[in-house]
């Protein structure tokens, strides 16, 4: 049990050291984060204002939160006719006739 504890503690220390010695160039850029000296990710960059930080944060979320839904049937669409009418599409032009062409009048009793 003592050997297991020593081995696990050693692995944790080695893992922590590996994370601490990571290449800073591979870390993500954080513009606006206060530069704390030589060890900061963005040395030499100016701090952003609150408005700049908020606008850049909102823009960074647009890439994966915006819906870009693609309807595969819209690729065939040539012209949209409007409400209640079928659009003109590529392929066979199918004309759908109304189900009732004329009606018969029922006599009143």
C-alpha cells in the first residue's frame, strides 16, 4: 500500500511538471488578459477594454453557435412561387391537378 501511494504521488508530480513545462507557443492566445511579465501568454500586448473584450468574445462564439442548416432539396429549387404554390424545380415538371374539378349540387329536401 505504501509503494502504491509513492508511485501515484510520483506520477502526479511528473504530470504536473510536464504541464508546467509546456511550450508557451502552443497555448491559446488570450488578448486582454493582464500581462504578468515574462511568463504571461501575451507579453508585449496591450490590455483590452471591457467593450473590446465583450465584442471579441461575442464574435468568437459566432463560429460554432450560428445555425447553418442546409436543406438538400433546396439545391434543385429554381424559382419560389410564393405562398400556397409549388416552386419551380430542376427535373420533371409535375403538374398537380386539383382533386375536384367540378361539384354537383345536392337538391334541398
